[in-house]
C-alpha cells in the first residue's frame, strides 16, 4: 500500500525555506542580545532581530498566498 503525497511547487518550497531561515536568524539575534548587558542591545534586538523575523513572516504569508493552484486530478 503506497500513499501519494501531493507535489509541492519548488518555488513554494524555496520561499518557505527562506522564510524559515529568516525567522530562525532573527530569533538567534534576539536570543544573543538577551545576554548583552548594554543599552545598544535593545536597538539590535528590535532593529536587526525584529526586522529579520518580520521579513520571514511576511515572506511566508506572501508565499502561501501566491502559490499557484492546480485543479485536483491534474
């Protein structure tokens, strides 16, 4: 018994992977600034970390909205 998984568009897969990488990098930056005892840490946390996370989330949303729809049975 074999189960068939639906084919995923390679462009969608690439965009989702990039979105995940951006979010992960943003979280790493934010986690690193938690151990940085300097007022500049907040700017890096919000500026760089927040920007990376926001870019990843926006790319994810754009990727799932713009995916081409194929009719079932094709």
